[in-house]
C-alpha cells in the first residue's frame, strides 16, 4: 500500500458530516415537512369552512334586510358586499384580508369581527389554562401514587374515574351549579363577570366552569398516567432498579414517570384541544363569554362571517398544538429523534 493511500485512509472525509450534524439536519427537514403540512391543513380548514358556511347572496340579503326586501335591494346588497363575484374569488379575497388581520365585519355589517372574536378567545384560553393548571397535576399525582394493578385503591379509583368520564358536561355543570351556587351560594350562578368584574369576582366566575371541565380531564389524564407507569414498571430496567434496592416511589418518579412522559404530552395536547373547542355546552350553561358561546350565537343568527373566523382560528390552534406536541414528543423520545429522516 502506498504512502498516499495510507494518508487518504487516515484523513477524515471532509464531505461526511458528523453524526450529530446529520441528525440535526434530519430533524430540521422533518420539522420543515411538519410545518408545511400544518400550513396546508389550516388552508384546507379555511377552504372547506368558507364554502360550507357560504350562503347564496339572496339568502344573506334577506337575513340582513328582511324577507320583504326587493330584488333591487338584494342586488345592491350583494354588490356592496362583493357577493356577486365567483366563490373562489370571494374566498381568495377573504383569505388575503384574514391573514393580514382584517377579519371583516359581522353579517349585518355593524361591527368588526376581530374585536368580537379575540376577547372571546382570550376568555376561553383562560378557562382552558385554569382547568389544566389544577386538573393535570392532580391526575398525574394520583395516577403515579396508586399505580398498583389490582389493589383495592386502584379498583376503587378505576370505578370512580370511569363514572366521572361517562358523565355528560351539562349534568356535571348543572349539579355543581345547584350545589355550590344555588344551595351554598359560594359562587355566582353565571360567569358573565369574566372580563368585566373585579379580579376576585373574575376568579369566582371561573371556578364552576373550570370544575365542570376538569371532571372530564382528570379521568383521561389519570388513565394515561396509570397505564404508562404500570407498563414502565414491568420493564427490565425498572425491575433492575428495584432489585438494586431503590424505593418504589423513587423508581416510579425517576424511571417509570420519565417513560410515561411521551404519552402524557399527547394526552395533555388532546385535552387542550378539547378545552379550546369543546366548551360550547359549559360556556352556555355558565354564560361564559367565550368562543363556544359566541360560535353558537353566530350560527343561530346566521352570521357566517363571525362563525367562519372562529372556526378557522380554532382550527389553526388545533393544528399548532398538534405540531408542538409532535415536536415535544420527538425531543423526549430518543428513538424518534434518531429515526427522523
């Protein structure tokens, strides 16, 4: 073998990047694909929602002007709103203004949509955050503390959580309203003080709707935590830790709970989506001025402009939360990090 051959073998290949660099590049490409799919999904949601909520120009004109409106009035209304253009042109025009922050006006043209939707979005977000702040830690703590398959406490909790998960939201809401607001008078019956009253009144206004939503969140998070911890405790590495003399609670929190973090992230993301989009019943029971109540009112009034903005906003939130959950899960799971292509 010649000297030049030995030198070429000994020298590292300049065109072969280190493994860490290749891994980062693969993760960057995967994230780029996820971002592209997220944007495409949001566009698809807006496209379907626009055409699903679109009514004929005459129908919209009659909703605003009244059933007795003349043909000339209906034609003038359609021309003033741009409803006489092709639907695809209307959609592209709406999308261009929407991404620039101009969400148009309500159906009657008397109030901009954006000042209607954003405060409601803030109230729904506050309700979701407050619910998660107390329900998720309780569910995780209980799921980890009593993760003993077949024990009496485990069986009792399984029955209780199954019953709570099966209760409809309106049943839970009416029950806590009658018990805590009507009978004991600890909290207000309606939560319309949100965004208007003093800080103390606003905190009280959030308690009952948050409690109602949390009754549905706790069983789901508890079930995921319990199943993940029990599965991790049966793994060889946790058994080896127990054989080394480590205490059970230390093994659970240091080893089993870390393995359970991946499904928990997905479960929490799903519950955030549920809290952001599935609060229509709760917000109407407690008169919370949130997105659910505003969406129901817009649909009842035939206000497709406001309903469209709410649906697209919620769809974007759902997609972004799902994307963030995927990123966090990929970061927590080394196997997923290594498999990124």
